[in-house]
């Protein structure tokens, strides 16, 4: 859901979780892109990496986050930042909404390609 105030657009991150993984761009400005990743329980994003630093925040649910040969439990409102090219993966332990912050030069298409390969 989106609505405008006089000068600002307010974005809701609350969404119904569909089966699998669904990705959408929520915000884009001069510096960054904010991506919403909805993951149904037991859905998995295999090992992948980003060409720039990223930040991942679990807004709802819980994620088993794999990075540097360790598994980290991320619960609602937990976040983690990764340097460029760090290989990582995500497993939804329950229906989850994840906020992904990308550098402006990164692309939504790159994130979507992780699901297709």
C-alpha cells in the first residue's frame, strides 16, 4: 500500500505472504534501493553474493542466515550488513518479510536472477 502526504510518500511493508519467494522494489532514491523479499516458510535463497555492500533486516518472521560457513538466526527486527561479494543464503523458518537495502547502482533484476538460477 502506498499513499502520499503533501511532500512524502509513505510505504507499507506489510504484505500477504504467498507461496515461495516474492520480490518487489519499495523505495528508490538518489543513494539506495529498498527491496521487499517475502518468503513463505521453508523457502530458500541459495548461495549468492552482491557486487556492493548490502543490509538485510527481518521485518517479520525468522530467517536462518548463512554467511562465512556459519548459520545466524535473524528474528523480527534483527539486521545484518555484508561487504560486497560475501556469499550468503537465506532459509525462512516461518513466513517472513525481509528488507534488503541495495546500493543505488545494484539492480532488482540481479536479485530476481538468484531465484531463477
